[in-house]
C-alpha cells in the first residue's frame, strides 16, 4: 500500500466512526502486533553466528532462516498483491483499474540484464555476496533504496488509513505525520550507509571516507533535533488537535522497531528480512480485509491462498537465497540476485498503484465494507 494518501477522502459517517481500520483486536494483533515476528527474527539473527559475504553458504543457519522468511512470508505477500489485482474476477474491473501496462513485466529480467552487461563491460571488484563492477553494484544500491522506500511508504499507507478513520482530513496534519514517519525510518537507514558494516558489504560508499565520521555526527544531531521538533508540534496541537489513538501507537512501534533493527544488526540481508516480515503479516490481513469488502476470499479460501503464495515464495527465494549460496560463480550469483530483485521491482510498482485511495472510491468503499470478525 505504498501510495495510500487519503488526506482529503471523505471519512465514514461520524455517528458510527471507529478509529480502528478493522477492529481493536484485529488491528492490535495484525497491524501493530505483527512487529513481534520482526523482533523474534532479529533475536534469532543476533543469536546465530555472524553472517557476511565470506560466510554466506548453505551451511550457515542464517541463510536457511533467510530462505524460510522469503518462502513462507515475503513470497506469499507478493502473491497477495497479484491475487488482489491481476487474479481478481474479471467483473471486478476496479481491482485492476490502476495496474501498469504489459511493459511492467520487463522489470523482472532487468537485474539479469544488468548483471550480464556489468560482467562484459566493467572491471570486477568486491560486491555483495561476490564480485561485480560499478554497474551491478550501483544497481544493488538502487534496489535496496527502492525496497526500503517501498517499505516506509507501506507503513504510511496505514497511517493514512488511521487518519481517515479518525476523520483527520487536514493536509498540514497529514504532512506532519508523514514527516515523523519518514524521518524516524529514513534516519537509521541513511546512518547505516555511513558505517563500516555498510562498507564491508561490498556496496559502493557514496561519500569520501574522510567525511563519514563527521557526517554521521551531523546526521545524529540534525535528525535528533528535527524529530524532537516534529514531535513537539504533534503533541502541542498547534497543527492539528492531538488525541491519542491507534495511529500514534502505530507510528511509535514502526519508528522504534526500525531503530532497534539497525541498532542490533549489521547485515543488509538480515536487516531486510527482519524489517519486512512485520509488513508481510500486515499486508496479508489488509488484503484479506479488502477481499471481504468485496464479498469474497482470495482463491476461494485460506488454504489455496496460502499454498499458492508458498509456491511463489519457493520459486522466487529458492534461486534468490539457496542457489546463490550453492554456487561460487560471481556471475551466476549476480544473475540470480538480479532476477530476484526484478520480481520485487514489479511488486513495488504494482503495489504502488493499486492502493491509491484518492483515485479509487471503490477501493475506499471496499475497505469500509470489510467484514468485521
């Protein structure tokens, strides 16, 4: 839901308004409480032997854990996107109205093409999980950047839904909530890019080494002051009346969890898995809620829905995690990594279009109609 921006969407009737997206129990369990799965994954990665480029192999337990996450959670959540859009009944044109054109499928082989071009044109050097030239290493930086931005935008989608449920339609208030979320989440990611752990990953460091320490201190000070100022504005009620609710709990959980993950982990692969499993579970529930609003269940029921999602996860993460670990060929590793990112890119693009509340009154109505437990 990385493009949910319902800042001026009509809210539900005041007489029956609930500030929860589904209900208190469902929201706390799925949209807030699914962070516990991320915390558990973080703790497992902390307890396991450290994972780095040289130790990445089938024998490392963290590699198996990464595969299990991708197979059972990340792959199935991507399938949920397709189940809710491309595979919706033909009569439901609204569910497919915002889909990109056929050109979007070209994103899937894009990373493989970049890997081949890089091998043929660029001098090879240390890269993530192997070696590569500046072209493929730059591709990986952009890939992780898009992945992280997509994740943060997904979280903003839930913030926007909570604003709508609370009847908060002001643009200034929406921007304040967005600033709190973005600053709180982007700060640890940018700071990580200025650490020795990022440099050790093999990805290109974008600032001169002599400036890294000073930039890190400046970032800490600037973001600390900025977040404190934004928080003061929110609590003061100067921008928008302040009334504690599920939106504020959600913001607190998301920002604190991002800080926790980057504080305890120093590997981009384990960081990505830990942050994303939180969203994976949220996403399954919001898709199911949307489908309930349409009076149906994805693929007719929970078992076929999960089975097809697990199949996609196996076909996607088997090569992306296990096959990469099984081969010593840098080119083959880069090809598999690139193709794996291509699937993710297509998901990011599609997901960024199908949840635009401002452009789809039918989407808004479906979420409001979603069956309560």
